[in-house]
């Protein structure tokens, strides 16, 4: 056991739970105050860091580093290319694309920021909404994961570093990164990721809760959220117990096929021509105005729109990255750096463009056609209810909703499996490139903690609370990922020099 990693993180989470149970309102007030401080002072850090990391990925793809094979010239891959892509894709996106695919475009359509001078519900607002979603869910966000995971993979397999978040900083800090300090970094990341992962689980509980109410008239309630969280955690643990080559890759393939079937169904029965036209024009607008939109250069001082949207999303990506990179790096053995960037950055971004064009385009079409019925569902029932309102306009709405709820379960079970695997390894000293397993009891403990914290935030905080949790967890994450970026440059010089 790594005591400096394990105990402070666990005690910190228990303190947060105790605080929430003792005085929910005071906890929300403190979290809101901390969230406002982060938005006011660090929004620029999140935005500019994501763009810098994307530039670093381009450098890694084009430089001699791109030909370096993770694990050395003779390293054998753990997964086939498709299974590798499926596991990487579903590990990263978790519940995010399911929760926000319908909700975010419609909210931007009906509530565009005041500083862009666009009328709500107009054609301009529609174009703005989908191109904004591309900002939040394609290239720059995936670059955050890619840089951190690539740095860890090269350090772990090619340089013999330990299975630790501290390995991300080892090339940068060298001998100055002592074992206690490395364990402390792991503990900080563990705390941040448990909070961030709980926030995503909360979104899943809200989405599944609305689905159960829509399909089976089961009222949304704390006991329903608790039962749902318990089921997700239990199945994820059963999968985790079967090992890296069994449960997770089976779940990931099922998950990927579910996503593809949902996409194809909506494209066929939905407003196909409208989806293609809006998706294409929004993609062009996103690429043309990439830097102004990515860095929000037009947002005036004092506006908090980016803090509640772009910064919140990026903070969530940064919160997950230091832990998720351990898993993504661990399964990348045997592939080149160029292949790694393709599978973890370019292909997921293309998938995100397709997903949000089809789901978001359908939502915008029907919300406009129905004079704001999807937006009305958001105002009366919350963000999670909007997906089921969309399905009500499509053939086979009940079966589609049932299929969607099942996809929600599988999606978060997949993410929980992969992250509890990484958490288990983070807490132990015994994980190496040859022995990558971790004790089931450690996975059980942390999966249970994540379930409890997720239930608390779904019950007491709601969607705005989920964004606040993501922001709070993202601040330490951005500092670690930026450090990993500098480490990657140093590794590129060391490993790429031999290929020239």
C-alpha cells in the first residue's frame, strides 16, 4: 500500500461526505464560493492550456517521436486495433456524450450568451449552438487526455517509471521528485478524480432516473438513485474482477456497438438532410473561428458564461486526465506514438462530431419545430429529461428510450471498471509493466466511495452542482497535465533522438 496516497485521499472524501450530511446548505455555499474563485481566476488557464496541449499533439504526431513504439521495438499489443480503440473511446467519454448530446445544443440555442448579440431561437443561435458543442467535445479536450496518457505510457514502458501519476512529472523533476512527494501527488489526483468521477456518475443517475420515470413511471427519488448507483458499481466490479483482457474489452465493444446503433437509427429516422447540412456548416464555422472560439477572445470581462460552460467542461477533462491516463497508457503497449495520437485524439474527435451532429442536430430541429418543447422539458424537469422528450418525436420512442437507458448503464459501467482498475493500481506499490493487477478489495472500496459521493451529488446538488464538482476537481488536474506536457517534450528529445 502507498500510505501517503491512500489515507489522505480517503479521509478527505469522508470529510466531504460528513460535511454534506451535516449541513447540506453550507456545503453548497462553500462549494459555490470555491467554484466562483476558480472561474474568476483560472478560466484562462484551462482554455489556453487545452490549446497548447493540442499543439503538442500535432508536434508529437509529426516529429521523430511519432515513430517510437510504446514498450520498445518488440513489444506485443495487449489489444487488437479495434478493441484498443473501443476501450479507449468508451473509457474517456463515459456518460458525458449521453447526458449533454441533446441538452447542451438546445440550451445554447435558447440561451446564447449576451455578448455575441444573437437572438435566442434564431438561425444564428442554432449555428452557434452546435459549433460551440464541437469546442467542448472534440479536438482540444481529447488533447488533454492524449498528452497525459502518452507521457505516462512512454515513461512506464520505455523508461521503467513506476505506475504512478508522479511518473508524469519524473522527466521534468528528476531526482527532486522523491517517493513521498510522488505518493502525495498520487493522493491529490486520487481525491480529485473520485470527486470528478462522482460528478459524472451523478449525471448518469439523473439521466437514468428520468428514463425510468418516462418508461416505467418510477418517480425520481434518493432511493432510486441509490439503487441505480449500487447496480452500476456492482456490475463494474464484477467486470474488473475478470481482468484487463476480459471484462473491460467485452463491455467496451458492447458500448461502442450501442453508440453506433443509436447514431444510425437517429440518422435514418430523424431529419437526415437537416442533420447533414447543420453539422457540416457548424463544423466549418468551428474550424474557421477555431482560436477565437477556443480561447473566447470576444467574451468581455465580468462575463461568467465561459465559466459555466467551456471552463466547466475543460475542468472535468483535466480532473479525469491524470488518473485516466494511467489506464489509457497501460493498454497502449505495442503501438507507435503516431498510432496512439490517432486512436486517442483524431478518431474520438471524429466520433464526437458525428455524435453531436446527429443527436444535437435532431434536438435543434424538433425544438425549433415544436416552438421550444425540448427547452420546456429542461425548464420543468431538468437537463436529463430532454433526451426522452426528443425520443418522443421519433418512431419506436419507447423502445428507443429503453435502449438509451441500457446504453447509459453500460457506458458508465465501462468507465467505472477502467477507472477503478487505475485507482487500484495507484494505491499499490506492486504494479509494474509485468504485473499490472491490483487487489479486488481496493477496487471495491473506491468504487463504493464513488457510488456514495455520486449519489449525494445527484440527490442534493443537481446539474449545477455537477459542474461545480468538475471545476473543483479540475484545478489540480490542469497543473499536473501541464507538467506532463513539459515531460513529454523532454521524452521526445530523449526517445526521438535515436530515430534520426
